[in-house]
C-alpha cells in the first residue's frame, strides 16, 4: 500500500517532542515474518525495547523515539508493507476503555438500507444516494429522508427480514469478545434503523445501541424518519456525552467507522480507526484497517485476543 501524503497526522504528533516508548503494531493478511523483517531494516539505529508476538499474523514492537521520528517511521512502513496494516502510538496512551462502532460496512458487511431496497426492487436508485452520502458528497439527513420517502407504503417486515441475511464483517465477534473480556464499554451507533441495529447489538453483546427509528403505521412505513436523526454530529456528541458520563476522557476512547458520517466521531476519539474506509474518511484519519479485518482493532487498542466458539 502506498500511503497518501494527504493522510491526517496522528493526534499524538505535536503534543510532545520528548523521546518516549512507541508501540508499533503490525497486522498482516498472512503470517508476519516478512513484515517484521522489513520492519527491522526500517528501524535503522532505533533499538527494540520489546518484541511481543500477538498472533501468527500480528506483533507489537516497542522502540524509544520522539514523535516526529515515529510519524516518519509510520509513513515509511505503510509505504513499504504489502498486505499489512500498521499503526504506531505512544505506549502510555494506548489503552482504551470505551469502544464505539458504526454498523453498516463496519460491523456488518452491508449497507442495510440498500439491502432492503434491493429486496423491494429499488436497489439501484437508493444505493446511488447512499454512495454519495457515505462519500460526503451530499447532506446525510436529506439523503436519509429521501431514501426512506421512496419506501412509503412498504411493510416494516422487510427490515426484520434483512437481519437474517446479514453477515458480520470478519473479526467483529472477536473484537467484541476482547472488549468485553477487558471491561471496555461498547456502543453500537448507526444511521440505520432499530429493526436491524438492535438485533445486531444483542448478537454481539454491545452495552448500548443508538440508531434511527422509522415512522410506522399499521405495520407499514409512512416514508418518514423520527427525529433526531443519528448523523455525523450526533455520533460525535454521543461519544462525548457517554465518555463524560462514564468518567472517561476522549483519549480513553476508540471509534471505528467507514464513511464520511463517522469522521467527527473518529477525530474526537483518542484512537479513530478507519475500517476499509471511503477516501474522505481515510484521508482524514491516521489509523487504518485496509488489508486485514476487525480483529486488528483488538491489537491497535492493546487488548488481548479472546477465542470465540
């Protein structure tokens, strides 16, 4: 992967110029020996303080350096590592106590409203609007209302039916299991709807779920969405309010998402992870999962992997 020079620098850059321990986390699509060999050559004069294997495809390497050197090293590693995701962060601020995740295309492998539309023969028309909204090209609220208006008169049951067809993104179950085992408070937040988001949250064991609600009359959609709409600003506000209520700082929080409406939330969190993200989100964040799956977020958060049976 060639790292785009426009990618946002990490929040820890500029906070201090002191030399300190930085943890380099490397996650690969296969075994990571080749990536670690390349890492060794990129370290130059930097001495390894600790080398900790995490899995056959993941490893932590801790080095002492200043933030400017860490950012330069991270950019170099991303440009040269193939089929790998890598992040680098100060060891002292790595641990997280709250995890907030987007749902569509992040936790589940679909845009759920597009899936409903496809079942009703409206797939292409609605998917085109969704794509523009997720790329930040049009207003999210207006796009959501426009799409739901097109479904007026359709049975609410189609949203319940789509749940049975949804697939979780790889690593989602492992991520939530690891967070739960570590006592991390977990929140699912979605611009999607309760008929889908609530079952997904129950399946994975999220502590909270926040989503949109359809207006229903006699089992059919009226074509309207109840207020307030869960948009980019409300996602970010929710993160801030829940962290404060739990006695946490934003540095204690990790946010994961894929689209433009996740951007404020990812920027606010101490660790914002862009998951197979749209270009506008990826360019505005410093931590990415592009080559691997959600299990890599376990290691970026400094958590231990938990087997899921």
